[in-house]
């Protein structure tokens, strides 16, 4: 199911790291392959990119991370 996230609030890795009280690199690893995350290439190097995480995707990741029992019931 494809959801239009165009007009949702989008978060950076730093925003989510601060809200969730975990490291920025940990957040990057959590979101990098998640469906719905926008990856913006900033240069020719692969490492030069930004991630934009829509609110609905951030909620899905947070639920799965911090409430694994609830995530299983919803699935």
C-alpha cells in the first residue's frame, strides 16, 4: 500500500535522534532501507546524502523499535 507523504512533516536524522534519545548513526541505520524515506544525494560521493523521514514512517519505526509487542499485534 502506497501512502502519499508529500505534505506530512518530515524529520532529519538529528531530529529523530534527539526525540528518541539515541545516536544519529543508529537512526541512520534504522531508516536507510525503510520504505517511504527520502534519500537526497548531495554530491558524487555515496556518503554525502541527507535523509528526510515522513511523520508516518517515523511513527512506524518508533512503534516497531520501542513497542515490539504492539508492532506484532498490528501486523
